[in-house]
C-alpha cells in the first residue's frame, strides 16, 4: 500500500531569486484556491493571501528550505516565517564536494571513458551518501518537491534516496547563457545521459532518473529539446499578484522598502548598474565596475545594485554613486510604484530582461572580462550570450 504523504510540497532554494520564484508559484496556487473557495494555506483574506500575521494561521502543508551551501540568507527566514505562507522555513545544510578531499580522486580525468564513468559512478553514490549526515529534512513526506539548481548536492541526494522531484531553472532563462548539463558533459553526452537516466551517474536539469521535469521561463531560448522541459512563464505570475501579495513580497525582501523608494526617487535620468557575483576575484569586479561606469554610464548619475552574492562595498570605491543596500532579487523593485531609470546596464544577467522600470536596458556581454582573466574561463558564456542577443533582434 502506497504511503500517504504528510505534506503537500516543499521548495528548495539556493538564492534570493529562487525564493522569489517560489513565492510567485505559491501565491498563484493560493489565488487559485481562493477562487475555488478553498481555505488551504494561511489565513487568507478575500484576495487569497495570508493576513500578514493577523489572527491564527492555518497550516498550509507547504514548506520552504534555504540552503546554506551557496549564500547567507541573513534574517530572510524570519520574515518568510512571519508571513505565514509556509508552515516551516527550514535550513538545508548540504555540503560541497570540496569539503571532502577523499572524493577528489574520482573527479580526475583518466583519459579513458570506461574508467572515467566507473569513477563517476562511485563518486555519485559516495557524494550523495555523505550528504545524509548533514541533511535532516525528511523529503519523503512531501507530495511535490521543487528544487532550484539540482546540480547542487540535493540533486545527488534525492536521486540516491530514489525520491522524485521537479527541477526549476537556476535563473531567468539561464540555459540560454549556460546549459550546465551539456557543458559539463560535453564528451559522450548521449552515453552519460543514458547512465543518468538509469541513476548510475547524475546529470542536472532533468536528466536524472528521479527528476520528473525541468521547469523554465521560456522554451524558445534553449537550443536543445528534451521531453522533460516544461515552460512556466514568470511574467504572468508577477503581473497577477494581488495588492496584498505585493505587500507581502515587499515585507519579505524589502523591510525598508519606503527608504529605498525615497532613495531612488528622482532617478528618472539616472543609470542603474547591476553587478555580478563573478569573477571570483574581488579586485576584478571592482575594476570592471569602474570600466562600466566610464564606458556605459558617462555623464549620468549612477545607482549600483550589487548582486545578492556580491558582498563588495561599492560605496567605498565609487562614492559618487548611490549603492542600494540589502540582498534581494532586482525583480522586487518592479513592485514599488514610482521607481524609474533612464538606463539599466548589466554584464550578462538575464534579470535585466525582467525589470519594467528602465527606458533602455543593455547587456554588455562577457567579453568585458577578456582583459581581466583568461578568455577560456568565461568562453562558455559567450556563445549563449550571442545567441540571446540574436534572439532579441528577431
């Protein structure tokens, strides 16, 4: 007899953007439930949203897990919990393979496909088994599991445990710039995909046996076709947010939303620069910022929005610029009335396509890093970026 699942679903997040999309998805389900007159979830008002902590909150049957492997979420978990959208905000303590030197011998290139695949099979099982010591979430209790960036240890762990899950793209249309499944497995891809489909090795983005589907914003931007790809556009989910849901989003991501709105008031003639979390060398990111300001924002007042994983204090290096404080996905600024920029500039982030408050939006491209690091370090991004630019012109 099939075991009854105790909870409806869980979202496994590694970045602020993942939390944002999880909220978009969950809020859409809440709106649907409200239309049907189903009081599933928190104490809903007429718009199908939690009442922000007013009164007793019913159980939602839904949890969210914040992984510490990638970034520090600060007190975001407390704010999520306060909204009552999720029953529990859990901590996922998965670990990188570099924490375990004994695994590294299995990753060496043996220049022999048979030996390499045998090593990879051993690595896949050992790496997953190690995670069990650190992961104390019982994923078997959920009807649906949504995993952002299943290339991280959680993908290996769930596959080892034979637990089915839904994979979700890491960033907006991220496969257009970097399809990790194909780049990381470029040689003998069909063989590797076959082994992954039989759970002998692991490949992210839908190729694992226990991955039910891979959800993305726009199928048209992906050069490959795969039966597990599933299109769920983000923009309609954002546009459908109710007033209460927008307020909830702002309380979660921008508790100082009024201060930020005041800080950005009158920026209609300003340029907004979105930084990246890489290259890993901070001096390179600082220098690249200076180049962007000089070459693409000359003569304009500039506001710098650091990437949520970019901890550089840009105000110390560029005091002439306004620096937006706080870690949050740039899309959240779409929810604040009155914010407007003449120009928004980034290097490669597809988040630029999602913002609605700039007259001009310009992606510079990964070539800007050519003078700062060996080109091969970012060569994999160039093809995807050029394809993306060609797509915008058609």
